[in-house]
C-alpha cells in the first residue's frame, strides 16, 4: 500500500448524473493529470447552473463554460491556480456572477464560504445553490491538502455525489501541500469522507470514482503506510527532508520529488519532528 499509486484507487463511476457535466481544462501535467476538472451542476429545467472550479485562464475553456449558461454561482474547492486562475475572467464573461471560496482572496462579488453554525454554509447551514439550480448543494469542510480545501455534497431526488476537489483524485493520490496543508487535518478529512459510502466522487482531476468512502479508505491506508516508511527512514539515519524523500519515494519519478517533499514535510510535522528554521533540520523538539 505504501508504493507509488498511479491508477484509480477504487472502481470508476459507470455514469454521471444527468445534472453533472464535466468540462476538462486543457492543462494536462504531472500534477494536474489529464487537466483540471470543471463541473457544471444544473438540474433539468432549472433556471441556472452552479459551476465548480473554473480552472486556468484559458480563453477557449472559459468560453466553453460560458456557452453552457446561464450560470448563477461559481464555487471554488481550494485556491490553487489550476482551479482558480480563470475566475476573474469568467466573472466578466458571465456578467458578474458571484464567485465563492473559503479564502476571501478567491471570492469575487460575494462573501467567502464559512463553516457550520447559524448563517454558515456547512452541513448544518444554508444551501449553497439556492432554489434556482434545482439541487441541494452542501459544503463539506475538508482541510488538509490545503487549509481552505472543501468538498461539496450534491443531491437531487435521492441521488448524491461528492465533488472532492484535490482531496481525493480520480487517479493516484494527492499531496499535502505543506506548510499550508496539514497532515492531521487531512487524515481527519479522509475519515469524514470515508462515511460517504457508495456515493460517487467527482474529483478535481482524473475520472469520476464509484465510491467516495472506498477511495477515502484507500487514501487513509496509503497515508498510514507512508508514515511508517517515514519513521523507518528516520530510524535508518535520514537527516534531511530530501533524504527521507530519496528513501521513501524511491519508486516515484525524480521529477516529482519536489512535490513529494511537500508531503514529507507535512509527515514530519505530524510526527513531531521539527523541520527547522532553514527547512532542512530534523531535530526533535
């Protein structure tokens, strides 16, 4: 389980609900897989759709999104540029449609998303989509990949999906983007997502998965196996984050080691090991 994962971690979804449309951005790469997934959510006959993650500032991609209007709201799963860079331009193309994210820096013409509680947007708060989209859309806070990461639980007539952003991918596993990301938070978020048994996951990259809960279980087991490997690397004398990467991620292409180091630093922090002011020391606090 600790080895590098490149394929789907659970069965692929056999079909999408009729109210979920995928527009894949033309930005494939080692971190974005086939490209960023932009999701349009709109029930048949609804007044408007809700868009999730505009993706990069690619004019062709943004024009394709606008052509599927009307769109009444844009939601952001987290603030990485491959999900948010196109937001300002899309805001213009859609005549000022509000854009909402947890981080105020990525919200446009609308308040940021908040958590549970009165007036909040969490599972105990208000609906995100409003009556016009014909769907129930609930925010599920899932920090860890980044501090501002969220998922979205969407339901219509008893059928549900979870939009997982980069918290769960359609292929492989995601990084914990230290220092903004936090492994303890990420593990807690995966525990939460593991309760969504049998509900398809619509990720930010890669194909849709049949079972969000099963994917979360796999991710949890994978992360725990990696932690055991990191502990072993330290016991064997690794003294820098880079040395831990070389031991633990030896099966990963070296071109990805810089990203693996993000996760290693998050793992070291989780294990109570100090990465030091210069970012390389591993002295125990």
